[in-house]
């Protein structure tokens, strides 16, 4: 957890771990979670992940890399 000056905001670094069900491959993704709490309720959440790590775990990294710079 990271300290900050806004008492409503919680910033947490996290590692999401699991297994891809289609391949059985385990994965670990670093991420950042930003939560805003007001009156004891979560009012906003942002979850930032390593998108290339996700693509790699899903065996989609080559396709993602090939699509970079292409316009629809």
C-alpha cells in the first residue's frame, strides 16, 4: 500500500496469480489498484494491469504485437 495525501484514496500494488484454464499455464501479473472511499463506501475503482503480461499468458502476445500500429 502506498501513502498519499488524499484520505479518500487507497493505492495498492498487487500481484494477480492464477492459471489459464485453456492451457493450464500459471501466471502472475503485477498491477496497481486505486480505490476511492467516501462515507465508508467504495465510490470509484481503477485496476491497472500488465496488458502485455496478460497477452503472453493467453498465448496472444504475437497477435497483439502484430496489431500494434494498425488502424481499423
